[in-house]
C-alpha cells in the first residue's frame, strides 16, 4: 500500500536525520574530544563518511513505489529543467563561500599531522564572514539545494516524500545550527539574523524566532 510505503520512507529518513543530528551535536563532539584529544581532528571526516553511509542505507532500504506523481510535458518539462540547472548553478555559488577542505574534514587532518590542531575547534574551525550568497540568505546551501530537488520535470512518490523530508530537516536543523552560531559569535550573528532571512529570501512576519537561543 502507498500509505505504508510513505510511512516507511519517513521513518527511515527520520532514523537517518536523528543519527546525523546526534553526531553533529556539540555534546557528542566535546565528549569525543575529551577521550580522543587532538585526534578529534579526524571526527569531521568520520562524520561525513558515516552520514553518507547512513543516507545510502536509507535509500537502499526504502520502498520505491511505482507511482508517478506527475510527468510534465513539453514545453513545461524544459522550463522546469532550466530552473533546476539554474538552481544547481546557485548551489555552486553558495558552496564557494565554504572552506571545502574544512567542510570535508581534510584541513583538520593536515593540521593534526603538522602538530597544529587546536582541540578547542572540536571538529571544525569556524569563522563568520558575510559574503556572496550569504548576503541573500543565512543558509544559501539549503536554499539552492531545496530549489534543485523541487524543480524536477518528473516526480515519483519516493522522490517527493524524500524531498519533503529533506526540506523539513533543513528548516528544523537550521534552528539548532544557528543556536550554536549565536553562542559562538554572539551579537555579531544576532545582527546578521535580524537583517538577513533564514533560508528563503523573504521573512515571515508571523514567525518571530530570530535572535533567540
């Protein structure tokens, strides 16, 4: 049954999201740092690899119902495909503001090998800089990822349910992520929250959550 398939997909994605969030928590990272010392430098790479494995496990185990939600016809399929390509270009633009080696966990290992790893960084050396796509929204990678998965000429049920789960996870996760950023960067980040929208390039007047820890 389609309803059962949807429930299983959501459940399995929730397991992935839970594991992803737990491993990303400062509490877990701090505990790991206490036990590992400066070898916490390897945590970021472990986190990325384990996240990939968990997501692939979700994908393999999830049911793939043979149900097409929609299949756009010409010329609408071309139009939506162009939007998807533009979204991917936007994603590349957003990623350029990220220190890729630090994000992947490579820079941390290099610092460890050179004997220059600061355990206070935990798994990542963070800096706060407003440039590029970060002037548009506070989470441009989330924005363009959402647009990329949303603009799809053909949509099956598995893809649609997974996409909705990802969007919800991005939005909820952004609150926890920003809670840590406020603690780290203080009033500077609070001002950024006040002036720049969260994920979408507009603010919802009824949602007054910015600046709260």
